[in-house]
């Protein structure tokens, strides 16, 4: 995306249309996920929230385990943008655990999103409160984490 979210948004939309025509549902889902990050970068939180939720629903419905950590990263980034730092801290924990369960680490863009959310959460909550929320997230099942409505 390189910060040009408007151009990236157009390119992701074109890629979505092409991959829908090619019947590539996992690629389509990945591109919707990227499109949601464009919307988030543009400050369109409602659009990002809807796109992230739709992507997450497809991931869980289709059992795409490799995508699970990424929907957790997305929720951490969205929570951070919404200044819900306790949720961001929990979702960072969920994301880290989800990556570890697959024997993976986040790619550089996702690692940067997690680092930004982590820094904002530590600043807002303090290290001890962040650590408590993060630790709780490490033990949450990803599906349960999205149903988690604790303050």
C-alpha cells in the first residue's frame, strides 16, 4: 500500500473482481482484508469494521485456519483506531497465540500493525494493564475472542 490508500483501494477492488471471476475465494478474502486496511488507513472506520467482519465470517465459516491470525491482527488494529486499547491488547495476545499455533510469525506489514497497536495500548493503559489484557488474550480461542464483550 505504501501509504497511497486511495490508489491501493482501487487496485484491491480490481483484484477482487478478477479473482471472483477466476473463482479464487481465498484470494478474494485476502484482498477484502487488504481493502479493509485501506479503509482503516483512510479513517473510514465503519467501512473497515464491516469489511473486517465480513472477512472474519468467511474465515471461520470456511475453516481457513491460516487466515485466523490475520483477522485477529485486523481486530487489534481496528480496536486501536477506535481507542479501545484493552480490546487491542487482548487481540494482540490472541493474534500472537494464533500465529504461534500455526508455527508462523506475522509478515512485516502485520508486525508493524501489531507494534503500533501495542505501543498505543501500552501508552493508554500502562504496561501492567496491557500485560494483563494481553495474557488473557493469549488464552482465548479466536472465535471466543470475537464474542468477548468485556470492557
